C-alpha cells in the first residue's frame, strides 16, 4: 500500500474529519432554519463557546462510533477458525511458521484484528524459539499489551470529555465578566447586558455538562463491549 493510500485511509477514518463535518452540517441546519427549536438554538448554538463545545462533542462521538463499529466487526470474526484445529497428540512447534503463513495476508502486514494479531504474535514466538515453552506467559503478556492498547485508543475521547467542561467554565467566567462590566450605577434601569452575560455563563456550563455526560456514557458502553471482546479473544487464543 502506497503512502498516499495509507494517508487517504487514515484521513477517511479520522474522527476529526467526521466530527467537524457533522458539526458543520448541524450548524448549517440551524442557520438555514431547518432546526429552529428555541432550546436547541439557545443551548447548542447560542454563542461561539457553544459552537466549540458542540464541535468537540461530535468529534468525540465520531471516535466512539468508529470504535464501536470496529468492535462489532471484530466480534464477527472471533468465532471463525483462523488456523487449523490442533490435531490429536498436539501440534509440532516446527509447524508454527506454516501456521503463521496461513493467517489472512492483509493482517500479516500489520494492524488487523485483536485475534489475528494475537495469533500471529504467538505463532511468531513459537517459530522464533522453536519451542512452546514459555508460550503461556507470552500469551498473558500479549493480553496485557492488547488491554493497554485498547485503553490508549480512548485518549482523544478522554481529552474531549475533560476539555468540554473546561470550555463551559470558560464560558461561565466570560459571562460573569460581561455581566459585571455592564453593571454600573448609571445603567441600573437597563439590565439587559447583565442578563445576557449571566445567560452566557449558565448556558455554556449547562451545555458542557450535558454533552460530557453523554460522551462518558457512550464511552462506557463502547469500552465495556471492547473489554468483552478482549476476554473472548483470550479464551479463543488459549483454546487454539
């Protein structure tokens, strides 16, 4: 695969691309009047801080949707036999190289599913050492590596879950600052500026907390599904 194709594939799978695209489409629907509910417009497109919060939310959701689809796709292949069953009397370690070559070609180039990668690395260990001694400990190590790799894959989502409330608090500070700036003895009869500033303060915080809670809940569901997948991969690898 050429570098251009690799870059194009990475770009297509990028949650930043999909998240920003969905956010732009959402805001266009609001500005075109297709979405005109006052609460939606107020809490999701009331000011520039809410624009940033919503865009970050869609980026996080795009990452979680991609993860969820990947877990569903990998789960479909867990039950399939990737290598020939172990014959009666056990498998000769010298056949590890042959079994390694029987794995799907596209997965031998790097990446692939948890199961294929786990089988490839286990067979590679046997092929290099010429023995199955120590394979049990190596499989435990591979299981820990996959668990750590899965946890790292949520880095972008964890950052967004952290950053959205920070943006909400920033909106609170800005809103209160604007309210205080518009509060003066000569303008007590006209408090529209004060009310507008406080509205910005409370609306951005409410939006941030709501969006971050939704992201955290979806992340919990996807992460639990992925942990179940990894447990199934452990079982299949041990039995294989």
